[in-house]
């Protein structure tokens, strides 16, 4: 068994060396060899088939794009599993932050209003409305309401002042509330619930 493992590792090192030189065939062989076990590990973490497939694709795209940084002395499998684990955790953290927003929003819905009814029409409308926002307002919305960054963190990332971030966010939310109220005659809490769903769907 140990001899088989040594042969396997030796073959991987040869494939890694070819990959570094831009050999697409070596990349295909590595993908064929490792995509199933890596996919299974990702699925255990994210609990969603489509999300797991998306992350798997990102992992192998990273393998190709960062092939020049691979340490040929280390097993390629280790690199793949570490990257897939980190990307899965990143997704979970982002989703957890969005979930906090969703739960807060639902708690604000009036008792006489049933659980928000999310439809494709509403999702399409919200996404279209978001896309019509200026790039800066849209970015402020994503950073503060989806990624849960503070005004200071968002300001640093956007290269603007904290006050300007707050203004962008306030304007963006006011626009969204107004448009949804006009289109569907529903409360602002439902708007943000839809916004949450639209975010997770991307």
C-alpha cells in the first residue's frame, strides 16, 4: 500500500511540473483524478449541490491561474483540498452574514402579514432595480448590507469617506423601498427579504 502511495505521489509531482509549464493535458488529468473527492468534501461543508459544483469550478480555475505558485515538493492534492476548504468557508461566512440580515428583516414584518412570498417576478424586479443603481451605491449596499461591513470598513475599501458611504447606502435603500412599494405595494421588510434571496441566488 505504501509503495502504491509513493508511486502515486511521484506521478502527481510529474503532473504538477507539467502543469507549471502550462500543460493543459496535465491539468485535465489532475482534474479527472481529484474532482470527485474534492467535490464531496465541499458538499459536506456547504450542503448544496449547485454551490458545491460552483466552488469546485473555482478551485480548479485557481489551480490553473496560480499554477506558477505551486510548490512541486508538496502534493497537489493538499493544495486542492486547502483551497477548496478555504473557499467553502468563505461562502459559509458570507451566507451566514446574509442570513442574519434575512432573520432581522423577517422579525420586522408585521404580525398580520404572512411570511414573505418570494416570486421570480419579484426577484427579477429587485435585481433589475439594484443594477440600475450607480456603481458606488450598489457597492455600498453590497458591503454594508450583505457582507456586513462597518461604514469604516466599506469606506476604506471604496476609497471614500464614512459619511459618503452612509449617504450612498441610505439613497440606495430609499430607492429600493420606493420602487418595490410602487411596483408591488408591499412593506419594506419584504423588499429586504427579497433582496436577501436575490443575493443567495447569484
